[in-house]
C-alpha cells in the first residue's frame, strides 16, 4: 500500500494513526501521545484537521464531537534566550 | 446483579495500567475506569527519566532498582517500542558546600548497591563539552535510564486488552461502597453500577477523593510540575542531568537558605532529559497549586534560566511546548501500596509523586501478587496504607 504521511514534522503515516485508533486511542490527545502526530515543530498546526477527520471516520463520531488536542504555549517556536534575557518585571504574577 | 469483574481498577494512568497489565497476566478479569483520557493527570505530563540517583537511600531506591529490572523485561515483552534506554545520569554540582553533601549522599547510595561515582571538573567537560565552565564537579551513574511513558501505557493497554481487560475512558467514578465484606459497588457518572470483589484505587492526585467515599482520609495532594520542551537538537552530553542544588535541599532543608526564595516556593530544580525524537524536557517546578494545570511565565522563565545556567548554548535553542502535570504527593514522602485491611477487597496504589514512571512496574506487580494472595519477593510493608491513613469510621 502507498505510504501517506499525515504529520510532516514527525513523519507519522496514515497507517500508524489507524493502528493507534485500533489500539484504543479515542481522543486527539491520546492519538497524539501514541503516534507523535502533532508533537513536532508546528505542534499540529498542519496536520490536526486531517487527523481529526480520520478519528471521526474511524470512531464513527461526527467531526463536530472531536475535540482538538490541548494547545499550549508558546504559539510558535521561541528561542530560550528570549525568556532568559527578558526582564523579570515583565512578569505580572497574580 | 452479577459480579462480572474480578478486579476494578480506578485510574488509567501508568500505575492503574500497570496494575491492569499484571492482574490480567495473573488471569484476572479486569475493568479499568478512567475519568478522562489515558494518563491525563500526570503520566503524560512528565519527563521520561528513571533517575535512581534522585531517590533517597532506603525503600524507594531499593524498589526503584527492582522496577528498573522489570522495565528491561517489559522492553522485550511489550509489543511497542517503549524507548527504554540506559543512558546514565549526572547530578551537576556548582559549589563546594553542595559537593560535601553530595559526597555523603553518594556514599549512602553506594552502600545500597547503586553504581555511582563522582567526576571532577575535567571529567565533566569530557562527558559534556557544552556544560558551563562554572560547574565544579558531578556525580555519574551508568544505571540511570529512561523510558517513554506514553509508549509504556500503550503497550500495557494493548497486551492487557488482548487478555480481556475492559477499559472505559471518560467514565468518572461517582460512588464507591461495600454492602458486605469483599463485595464492592462502583457507580459511574452515567449511573451504571459495577460489582466486584476487589477495587484498586490508582487515581493518583485524585485518589483522596475516591478514598473519601469509603471514609478514608488519604493524605495525597496534587503537586504541579511545569516542564518546557525544546525542538529536536543534538545531545548536550552523554547522559541526562539534574542539578545538585535541588537534591541537596531536599535532603538538607536548611540548605534552602542559600537559594532564591522564589525558586524554593516553586520547587524549581533542573532536570533535563532528551527524548528519542531529540527534544529535551527542561524541568521543572514542584509546587502546590491545587488542580490548576496552567503554565505560568514566572516559573517558565526561572526553569529556562536554570537550564541555560548549566548549558549556555540552550539560549539559542527553541522551546516548542510547555505543559504541567499533577504529581500525587504523599504526606510522608512514600507512596501507598497495599490493602486497606479494615475494608476487605480495597487496595490503594497511589501517591508516587515524581516516581510514578519509575515505580509503575513494581507497583502493578506487587498489587497483583497481593490480590492473588501470593508472597512478594521483596518487603513492601513500609508502604502499606495501614497506619498511614485515617479512617473516619473509627470516630463514630
């Protein structure tokens, strides 16, 4: 069978995602953790819609019921130097 | 109603899944209930280290060594690559006072059979050329290892399911009661009642809520661990790293005075490990913040500053993600593993704090042996809940 890459950052194939769903992953977070799809440099910005569609199809749930994986900071890759050189006073801690 | 299950395990983190794995290996029919996603509380929001050097000499170090051996076997037995690796670990030392404490610590660990030694400045440079020149010395143990907890859990699920495990995610337990000794009723959010003879409370930071349903005061609190993840980079050294200043403070609380008070409030100490995909986990905090899973900027800045102090080159490296998890922190520093004797059929396997990944195999194995009424090849009586938890029912 032709190899189709769904997550380009981590080179995760369609087959690997289907296997994880068969192994019992039922949410986007579980699927991500088992396959690394969405764990790379772009953090799922490129592949998450395709993965959600797959999860909906394989689990028989409507796409509207598939929750995206948890989004976390930073929004895009950020050099550590930006944080270490910043001013502590920038941080308003409540 | 039929008792369809030999054992109901509550909690689908690495501890609950390890219990399910070894119980089904023993031929038990197991139902596992998880209120959210698999490993949602702590087991997927952590690093990947089995760091024996950070364990206090005593029962925890002893069983961590046993558990490490079990991981070697699991690496062969599980049908997924659990990325087990024996990369070794270093505890980086920055001052002569830290060195004095660490020399003492290393002596105690060696006495318990841990292969660990001290490296001088030049040897540190040889192991990791990118380490900051201010680092005075380091410990080194070739035994420290790592494993991908996400893959371990997938392996446990896969094998246990093939042996008949039924697993229900997004199924919170709302009621737990025992109408007669050895007969348990577990009620879930949708009103379903499951009956069984044995219940295992493996709910991590949520274990006290479950324990309270049968009048047990289980002293476990959620400790938040915030961690940053870098992009994939070449290794900064041969091993994974910890900073001595946090370990020394843990062993000698008076040492805290030498540290910044904010670092102490947040429980910050460097832990740095590289995943198989090349990303580094930079940790972390150990702080009581209730069930708040957010990452805050003050803590993140301090974590990154710590990491860059040891490895200045990190300043040029990108972070791609941050996250936080709830380490289930036990009142007296030791996990609760064993039966609640006054409530026949009820077992606790919770309170592993930052050692959940390292201790999962031995915990699951021990619980399965206890439930089967078989002897354990090691003494876990120090971890028995008896005498360490309070029963409300004894009051009336």
